[in-house]
C-alpha cells in the first residue's frame, strides 16, 4: 500500500474543503477502498474520513419518504423496521450482499461508490480502461462470463456490483450530495454512468462532491416488493443477475410496477421498457415473459455470457409471479 | 491515537497504513485473530468493534480512536471460557483451528444481532422477527470460511451456545 495522510473530518464543510486537495479521497466504511489500496488499484495521497460525521440516521421526509444518512451502515439499514415494512426489497437486497461483518462496516454512501469487481480492474498487471484510460479492455475477448450484457461499450464491459443500488433504482431514490457550490439531488438511476468512452468515471459526481444522504420517496407499492439474486453459491457472492421488483395488481391487471436489474450493466438497470409493457396488462406469466423480452431485446451478450439473458428473464418472471400470487 | 483493546487503553503512534489486524498481531502480540486472505473474504480476522463483528484486515487502525475492540483473547473472563468457546470445544467445532478465533468472535456478534431481531438473507419474511435456526446460523456465518469443512460442528456449537 502506498503511504497516505489521514484526516478525520470534523464536519461537512471541513470534509468538502479537505478533499479539494488533488489525490484526496473520502473514506467511509473502507470495505472496498482499503482493499483496492492494498491491491494497488487506488493510491490516494490523503484519506478524508467521513465515517463519523452525523449522517448516521434514518429520518422521515415530508410526504412520507425516508432520508437515509450516507453513513448509515448496511446492517443497520437492513434491520430498520421502516425499511423492512415499507421497502422490503431494499432490506432483502442489503441482506443478499457481502457478509455480516462487512455489512456492519459498509456505509450507504460507500456502497454506491464501490467499484466493479471485474477481475481485470482489480489486477494492476493487466490493462484496464477503467483503471488506466486508454490501456485497453482485455475482458471483451477474455474472462467475461460475469460481465455486462446491457449498455456496455468497446472500452468497458464491467458491471456495477451493488445489490442495494438495484433496489434504490427501482424505488426512484435520489442521492443528495454537497460541494462548495452547495447541495444538489441526483436521481439514483442517473447517478451511475454507462461506460461509453470514459469508463474511468463510474458516476456523475463531480470532484469533491460528498454524498450526505439517499432519499426514498413515499412509494406505497414498494411495500409489496422482492429482491431476487442469482449467484454461484448460496451466500456471500456477487450477483450474476439480480432483480428488484414491486407490483401493484387490481382486478387481475397490473396497475403499477417498478423493476430494476443488477449484474447486467455498468449501472443498476432500471427496466422502464418492461414497466411500460406491463402496465394495464393481465398479471400473469404471458405478460411477464413479454415484458422481460421487451426489456432484454436491447441485450448484446458477449461470447460467454449469453446465459444472462435467459437468467434475467427467468429471474424477473419468477419474481413477478411471486408478487402477483 | 488511543483505543481500548480487551479493556486496556493503548496509546499508539501508527503508520496510517496499519490495519487493525496488523496492529493486533504485529505490535501488540495478540495473534488470536488470523490473517487468512487480508481482503475481507475469509473472516479469520473477525473481531468485535464496539460490540459489532468486523473484519480487522479492512479497518485502518488510525480510524479507530476511542473505540473498544474485543479479540478472542478478551472473551474469557476470570479464566472461564466464554460460552461460545466452551461450546466449540464441546462440539469439536474445528479441525486445524486457524479460522476458529474468527468463527467464535463472529458468532458472538451474530448472536447479538439475532437477539436484536435483525433479519438475514435466510429470513423468509423480512417484516417478521426472525427465529434463529440452523439455516439462519449458516447464512449469518457465511462470512467465515473453514477450509477443513468443520461447518456441521461449528453450527452445532453455535446452536448449543444459543440454547437451541
């Protein structure tokens, strides 16, 4: 690990001011950043510790939503009774991620900022456009079984690893950030980028912007929601494919629906095409398959990951069937 | 910086790169917590930080000013084994023993989480209060790898300590 200086931020303005230094990075729970520093993928000159700032609460918002402080630990968020009752797929997504020990450390803000687990990104002896822009992407022709089928580019086929963010994408969450220019709110579905020709940029955050909270809007249909994760072992593994979905049915027809996929793209994939296809349809296997196919028509699988198209379709159809039952 | 380890206050000057795990093992001679993978994937380094289980390999020691760390060395009191330590012995919950300190510290934290009503991935309905059983224990302990495969006896030991 390269040497670095450490500063614990006393307050939000202090944190934002300290990170203005070139080479500085915010430190939350550290479960991904410290590991990447050890691997040599990240080498900040200064760590600005924001883990003890008073962003550790979950508070009601006017209108019925919830504001989740950026420092709330993943384990605490998953255990919160308001989250479990009103947004169960979010609790399920958090509980499907990492291990008990890691969830006790990992923060809400840090979870959004975690980097891809693409093996080439994590191996500094290999080229990687995300780690070293312009060096190339060996994954396009190499080991890409677990990588993207949607929204990728010739420069990068990485996937975003978060489970939490998939549920947040389905539920129209917004990310609240601050900078010297003041606060701004970014819809979660726009927070993470597609790689295009700048895969080194995972998110739309500007230099020095600090995540202070994630806001969940009041969303009554989220009370009937599920998160389904498909992975290579029963626990403590990243998703091959995951689905967060909420469904409202009346008189046998779909009134409203929210769907997002994980494991398929460089960002959580909000399935707006599938949602539009489903609204007003008879809630049953036929419509569910048609909706999945409509969304996945945009898929461009790589040589070894076409299985993800079938897996994503099956995962979505099963999740919707469970919700409709 | 200063932190409490097993009830004792330590005031230290540290390289910022020092992990809690290296501080424990290399500076303080507390070699119970083990370095398995050093990437947060195996759980052999699990300790309790302010009562919650955490991977000591991923914590930078310099961030821990004022916190209370409990390691496997700090679980016994007055020479009496912690109930989980006793249960691991009684149920033969190990073979080579390398993962055991992490397993036991993790189980201490896990049982407190279950006691507090925290759900897990094995909880069928996250809106309900989960009841601990073997499936719940296996899921909640998935952050601790045992390469000897002593899992059946590890689960039995935790069931015994939990009074199941």
